[in-house]
């Protein structure tokens, strides 16, 4: 059974709430969101934070669309019909690439120890949980109805034992959470140990890998911020009234010598997280 270990450091990604809104067709927007989600999950990102380029004029509609699709993808496929009703925004959900994270097992097999996501259906003296095992299962712990939990399934004799655990205690990567922040970018990143901004005008990352590797290993909470298709982080910082170098520890060009005029946000995320994934181990 596939097991990607959970990191002991927190890695969060910040992207504008306007992501993909310039893509006119819902099908193509959906696919772009799906590819971004894949890049985030592959790098074991903990939280995706959607920030507004202009906090005084928040892009709530597109932020809601992004949050919905990202949370849909982070829901185990066997739970989606119970969790989500028919909505226009999910019209093309069928083309979304699966995340295939460890808590989304592809089979009902209980022959090997593994983790799987479950949905609490009932709670009295114990809890009844739907977990894609053919029928709901019962655990002794009382859990909130409608909540999503991680179950550890352990084979035992002719059957199996199931225990409900929190996401924080889960030994494998359980997917990423999604939040929409109302504050300015400089306020959002204030509490992190290591703050990285990305920009074509930033410092060449190739000359900083040794230094960056040391900083990454010392940090407990790391964030990486990206600009939008229309405005880079320098423009966004100017709009929001702060100096980018004052709010971030590093402003990095993570793809120097690019051969294309512009790099899309999801591409920049992929390039940057590939580097951080190597440094984080």
C-alpha cells in the first residue's frame, strides 16, 4: 500500500484568489485548478492560502470556486456523492485528475495496513463511518456527525481493526487544507519561520541552494507566495503598500533563463515546489 510520510515541518502555499479567472471556459478553468492541486499534493503541501490581490476589493466569487474544487479533490472519491450536491461549478469535475494521496485508497482491500478517509454518518455511543469499505463501519469514539476523519485499518486474523485518528496524528500525508485570507499579504506571512516570494526579478535560486537548504531545515513553518497572471509580487506589494523584501526572507527566481515570455502560476508552483521538495526531503 502506498504510504507517503507526513513531514514534521509545515509547508504552505499562497496564490491569488484570481487564479484561472482569465480562462474563459469552465472546463479549461477546472483542468487548470486540477493540475495545480496535483502539484501541491505531490509536494505534500499542508495548506493552500488564497489571498486577495486587492483586499479592499476581494475576489470572493473566484475564491469560492477555487476552494470548492480544491476541497472536492481532497475528498476521497468514494465520499464525494455524499458530501457534494450537484453544482454548476462541478460540471466538469469528471476531468479532474485524482490526487491519489495515501488516504484515498483505490480498493476496498483490508489485507494490508493502510489509512483511508471517512465521513461520520451517526454518533451516539460510538460513531458510524462511511469509508468506502462496502458498508459503513462503527468505531467506539464519539465523533461529530458530518465530520471527516482519517481511519487506520489494520488486518487482524480473518478481519480487520479500525481506529479513528486526527489529521495531526496521521503518519501519512492526508492532503492539503484550503483557506481564504482577508488580510494583506504581508500580514498573512508574518507568523512563518521562513517566508519565500517568487518573482522573475528575484535572485537566482541556483546560487542560493546551500543557504536555502540550511534555512529550510531550521524552519518549522515555511510559506511560499506567488503572484498573479496580471501582476507579479512586486506589483502586488506596491499595491498593498509594503516592500516585498521587508515582508519576505527571500525573493527568488526559481526558473532562471526561461525560454517563454510568461510562466503561468501553476507552472511556477511546480518549478518552485520541485526545488523545495528536494531541500525538505
